[in-house]
């Protein structure tokens, strides 16, 4: 009987420790105080982050893409995730949020009510976003049209439907990163920020392990396409042999040196990058030429 009680006590202690370890992180509630936000720069942060590419309603074009009604589907091995409504609508969007709520979502993957977000939202990259940029993004998004379209629930089965379990996932993968690089120039520092943080290029161009964590040993080395068709390319110098001017032209017009053009999701990326100052596109190109080359892309079950 005493042994049973001892086991129950251990289970309770283990459960309590697990509950604490998997608790969502948040910023200090006053972290954004004093940051008024510049919507003009926020528009550039919005473009660099590709917000409309995921959160606009599927099939929308032009100015309609600025109505962030959500609904875009992201298929994965764990289920299908749907981008939520992040328009300024107070009921179905984020109109009742405060700037610090947006910062918590981007930097910690935590919702205003203290729940974990699924990493289909790329907070594993956005975690490096400067608070000034978050404030600017918030100021810009407040100017966009509201939509009363309800967000669609994710189609995720047990056990992945248990949000608290994402705390364990974050313990394993959230604070991981590619081998630290310290660019020597302001241009390369800007390129790193745009590639690794706002642009979250690694979320698509890096393979993942069986639990969905990024394979940082093969950073930007290419990955299977979630659609099951083909592969997302290796964009390290081992495979991407375009010159910096070629890359800048691609990021501006979508045309490759072989006179092909960007297609699929990359067409949306080019549309976003073309809105940035040319100096930003040059910084991205310069930085991509400096990342460690990856000769092959490996996952737990696949090496090609």
C-alpha cells in the first residue's frame, strides 16, 4: 500500500513538473509600452514576413489579399492546419489584441489566452523579430480591412490535438538554431535577419525530423515538398550557383538566369520581396552566398 502511494506521489510530482515545463512563455505585459509603431515600415515587415501569402483567403488577388480572412490549408504528417483570420475584426480576427499579444504569438508561439500555437505558424523563425518591427507590423495591420470570416478549426487528431503537448515540442526544438553565424557587415546582418527571421526561408527549405523539428545540420539544404510532389530546392552555395545580380533579379521579377519564372508558393515569395527596397533584396542575395554549403539533405528516414 505504501509503495502504491509512493508511486502515486511520484506520478503527481512528475505531472506537476511536466505541467510547469510545458507552460507557454510570454513577454512582460509592459514590453511594448512606448513603442508607437510606424505603419510605413510595418508594410515592409508585412511583405518580408509573407503575411498575406498565408493569411489571405485562398484565391484572392491584388488588393483583396490585404483582407486577412485566413483559410489557407497546410497539409502535414500531423494533420491539416488552416491559417486563421488575423484581420482587425474584433470578433473573428485580432481586433481586440494588444501589440504585446502579436509579439507573444510571433516570438513565443503563445496565444493571448495562454495556449501554444502549432508551429505551422513559423514562430521558430519569427522568434528573432525585433520588438520595434512587431510594433510597426501591428500599426500597419490595424489599417487593413476587417473580415468577419470565422477561422477554420485545424484538422488534427489525437494526440497532436493536445495543445499542452506542444510545450514538450518546444522544449525539444524551439531554442535550436543553425550554427551561429556572425555576419561581418551591416548588409550581411540585414540579409541574415530577412532570410532567417522575417522571411523564414528555412521553414520550407530545410528538412524536418520525424517530429517536425527542423534539421539544422542541413540548414537551407532543401526538403521534401509537403504536397508530395518534388522537392523544395537546396539554396545553399552547394547547389545555388546563381550570381548575386541573378538572385536580385529573381527576387524582383521572378525570372531565373535560364529565363524560367518562379511558380507555386515561390511566386508569392517573389511578389512579397519585390515590395522591399532593392537594398534588402541585395542583402538577401549577399547573405545566401555566405551560408554554409549543404551537399546533401538528410532526414531521419531520407537522404538524397
